[in-house]
């Protein structure tokens, strides 16, 4: 008994061969569609994951900006105090200088 690696179409009619080719095409298209659908599902999952991560990072960025605003307010207040103290120190130094004369 010989080994048959590929089917022989010698004894099939043209219609049978065309029907077989149509079945092969249909299975190939179905497989390609299933593959593309799987790729789209995977990509949509990646997009959802990235959107969630992006949302978390935006929220974190908002908190850091709030902290920065508060720190800037503190810096401005501290700078105003330093300027006031510097001015007072200069005023006192001027008074000391005048008193020495």
C-alpha cells in the first residue's frame, strides 16, 4: 500500500474540485477573521489598560501640582517675611549708625 501524502483529484469532477477549493477558501477566510478579531480584542485590552494607567498618572500629577501650589504659597509667604525682616534689620542698622554720631 503506497503512502499518500496529498489527495489525488484525478478522479474528481471539476465541480467537486471547485467545491473543495471553495471550502478551503472559506476556512482560510474564517481563520483570518478569527485571527484579526483576536488581535483587535488584545489591542482593545491593551488600550483599556493604558487608559487606566494614564488616568492614575494624571490623578497623581494633579496631586503633585496641588502640593507644588501649596509649597509655592509657603515660599512666597516666607520670602515676604524675609524681606520684611531684612528691611527692619536695615532700618535698625541705620538707627544705630545715627545714634553713634
